């Protein structure tokens, strides 16, 4: 996927101009004066990917309405609201809340599939983001229209089944008549339409402003899958999944649904996750032929697919989180975007840190960490804030690869920043059963350590290069920014509500409402139009993450239904018998490998299913084990050779992608060390007395400072020789570990390094002599 361009796709003028203030914002001369020295303008603009359609006319309004209703449906469902509840009028054709859990998740996935196929083409449009596309070939267009017939037949049959069951018909997978109807009137037409439309969409092309016929067929297929599953799961048939009594239609619908999810994931997130999911699916049927711990019992396709579209797979923990917490915070982020809070965050960061040496890099750390915490995707956050910070970093003297690396590392760090953690905290709570507040509190010290390390990395780099900060007339005035500090209120309200004991959904709803309220104190007041616009943006923003979570659910389903996770746990136990450190190192490698090329949420969900249970079997506390795999799943975004965040940053900076990924790995090195310290010192996760926690946090902070000094070769205001750097790295590890003896060793090493640096002044360019050299 190409890096997205900056546009507002749901504005009739999107092809020729970037998004500006909503039409009902009420901006005036005072607003223009306020913005006179602002650097950030457009951070909140929505990105338009190279394969995203940009609609016009009636199609634009129809798609905008569909996206708006989809997001509003979730907000209403999560808060138990409905038209009947609000008016007292019963309307049978509208959903009643709260919806049954499985039905809600099925509708959640189906809605994203319909929106996704209509909005995202199967391939990038040629040229730049505004290229008009090419007309469809008549033969392909006719074939695509013809596929609508079996798709509509499958949908009509699913509705017919619902009416039969509502009328009292008994449904049993062993009944020959039912099996015939499900196979030939529902299943075969559905598979024919799904496979044919996917294939045609790869060859079919339509103008960017128009819907493509194959994609409309795929949307119909998604609705047919949902209609059938809601009908059948509404009976006792959900208890028969995985048995001979399961209707054949469940397996066929799951095959089509799985294909639809993987195709949409390919369109919105690239091939990496799709390939991994494909490998896992192949393992289901090939596992019986594999040796050793990979060997699995034979599983028929009917049995597997009758279970994979349940809460053991696609409708399991990943979709549970995406249908509740993730989409709620996407709506929250969309409201912040509509009220231009993102621009304010970046401008505030420039006002606070822009004049320090290497100022734009420190701004990137602050702004990208804050925005990345909310939006839940490292690469997406790089595009949002990096388009501003990376050119400014290059302007003050950072090498282009370093500029991209800093932005990638900072955006990735946002995924571990409480309280939201890019939705990772909510997935962890769903999988482990550990209260969300406990997870958010445990994440504080590790997040602080990461950002302190990145801060010192860029500060020492700026010191070595003799950089200056930005001039006062180049950045916003801090006094001006402080007058609008109330724009932080939505996030403060969110944090306060969570720790006051409100549910995550209630707290997120309050924070979303507060974002609209505080906008009335700014030039970007949110009226009815911009409120609907925020829901519309949220509907579009949610497509990628919902597709990714559903695709990750396929992998989770394979793991749970084949038992490969348990066998992996046994492998870790065997390694632990040799060395616990070796087992942890192996778990780290697997977590990074599973996460490469995948968004954070999917990377953690898969690693949590494969790796975390094995660590728990080793006797590691559940919270520690999940934080361990979560960190490394997140860090896959900056780990060579596949580093999504680094590659996105390289696209903006113009640097070599591999060099940028190596540089971002170096800048984020502390995050590769700290998880190992969780195992040796639980106080880093707030486990222990207050004294132990404070001491661990303080010594670890000193440790990451020393780590940055050793890696960058800058200590006590000057460059250092190789042996002092080695000593600083050793001291860093001992201080991060946090034991009394190791702290003493670390302090002694620091004292020795300081003494040598100040008294002897060793040559920083001296090389280690090789034996036998002159």
C-alpha cells in the first residue's frame, strides 16, 4: 500500500483542496489571528489511501450516510439506546438494544465489509491520489452484474430460512431436505458470487468516483453471510457447531465470510496479515502430515469452518474488542479530529519544546506519542504527524533517515502509552480478564522509560551535531497555547472517569461528548453538521481496524481449534529447562515475527494466543507474560526487515526504508530491554510496595538515560570513548534491573565513567587495538 495522501474524501471539493474547517464552525477574524503563528494545520485532515474511492454527487451522499449510520449504530448499541427506547414507539424493522452478543458482532463485521468493499478498490488507482481511474471493460462489467444473481439468491434464501424458522420449522443439519436447500439454494450461489466477484475485482477497473459492480456483489455476499448466521445462530444451532448436527450452511457461510474478510484486509492493510492467516488456514489441513510439535489431528473442512465463525475464532476476543472499545475510541478520535484538537496537540508541543536543541524531534516525541495512543496504528500516526514533523527535523539538521526514525519510534511508542495504549489495553483486558485499570496503571513506568529513552536519544544526537532549536518567530507562542489548554479536557475526563470506576464504554462516551462541548470554546465549534461529519469519519476510520481484528480472529480460531498453542507452550517449557532467558528470547523472536507487517491490535492478539500461554506455563505472572508479548508485538513496527512504521516514515523523509528501520530500532532500543526486566523485577509493572515501585522506576529511568548515552556516545556534555560507552551500557542494564546489588554496581560504574571522562579526557575517536597491530 502506498502512503496515504492528505485529503478529506467526504468533502465535495476533495479532489482539488485539502480539508479545512467545517462549514458550521463559525470561524472569524479572531480565529485567523489565533492561527497566525501556528505550525500544525491539517494534522486532523483525514488520509486518503491510494485505493480509496473519492465519491461525488448522490453516491457521495449515500456513502457518507452509510458511514455515519454505521458509527452511530455502534454508539447507540454500546449505550443501550434505540429509537424505541427514546420515543416509546416500537418499530420492528429497527434493531433493539441491547442486541444479543453474537448478532451484534456479526452485524459489526458485516457492516465493515459492506463499507470497505464499496470504498476501497482492489488495486491502487494510477498516478497520484486524485487520478480519475480508468473505465471498466464492458465484458468484465457484464460478468460482474451477472454475479449479482447468485448473490441475491443466497441473500433471499437466507431471508426465506429466517421466515421458515420464525414460522416454527425445525432445523437440523442431518435433515436431507434442509441440507439440499442450504447447499444448492444458499451455499453454492454464495460461494460462486464471492469467488467470482473477488476474482473480477482484481481485473475490473472503474472510475474513482463510481462504485464498481464486483464490489457491490461482495457487499451483497457479506449481508447474505450475516443474515444466514444471525438466523441460524438465533436457534439452538450455535450449540451444534463442530458436530455432525451443524447445518452445512454454517460451514459454507464461514468459508465465504473468511474469504471476504481476507480480501478486505488485503485492500486496507496489505498482504502481510493475509499471508499469515493463509499459512494458519493451510496448517489446519496440513498439520496432520507435519512432524514433531507441529503435528495436529485431522480436521474436516466442515467441522473447522462450522466453528471458526463463532466466539472461538472470528467472533472471539478480537472482534469483541473491535466492536466495543476500539470503535468507541475511534469515534472519540473522530470527534477530536473534527474539533481540531490534533492540530492543537502538535502546536502545543512546538510551543513547549520547539526552541530546545533539535526541537522538532522532541515535538515529534510528544505529539506522536499522544496521537498514537488514541489512533491505535503506528503507520497511520506516522503519516498524520510525520508529514509535519519530519520535514522540520530535516530543516534543523537531522539526517533524513534519523528524522524518519524518530517519528516512527515515537508513533510506535504511542501504542504503549496509557490510558488507551492504541486499544491494546482493552484487548489485554478482554483476553486475560485482568481489570482494565490495573493494566493501565501497570503500563505507566514502561511507557515513561520508553519515551525518556527516545527523548535522550534525540537530544544527544542533536548535541553531537551542534543543532539549534527553532526561532521564536517560527513556532506558536506558549502563552497563546496555554489559553487553550482546556482542549486537553476530553482526555483528562476520560482518565478521571476510568479511575472513578465508570465502565470503559461510559467513560469513552463522556469523553466523546466533552470533545464536542469544548469545541464551542474554540473557532471550530461543532454543530449538527460537523457532529454528523465526525460520525462519518469514524465509520470510515473503523474499516481497517475491524477488518484486521476479524482477520486476526481467523488466526486465533486456528490456534484454539488445532491446539498448536498448547504444543508451543510445551516447547517453551522444554527451552526453559535449559535456560529461562533462552525461552524468553525465543518468545521475543516469535512475537516480533508474528507481528511483522501487522497493525498493533492484530499483532498482539495473535502473539497473545501463541506465545503468552507458554510464558504463563513457565510460572510467569499473567500480566507480566502479556505485557512481554504486547511490547514485542508493538515493536515489530520498527524492527527490520519488515517495519511498517519505519517504511511509512521513509516514504515521507525520502530516506532508504531499510536504513530508516535500522535507525528506528536503535532509537527504540530501550523497549527491547525493558520487557526482559519485567521478569526479573515486577515492580516495573507496579507490583510490590510503593517504596519498591518508586525505587524501581527511579533507577530504571537513570538506566535508560545511561543506555541512551552509551548508544549515542555522548556523556557529561561531550563525546565518549568506546570503553566508556561499554561501561555506560553495562551500568544501564544493572540500573534497569533494579536490585540493590545491581544498583550499587551501576552507581559505581557511573562514578568510574564520570571520573575518567572528566579527568583523563580519552579520545572519543580512538579504536580498540587489535593484537599484533603497531
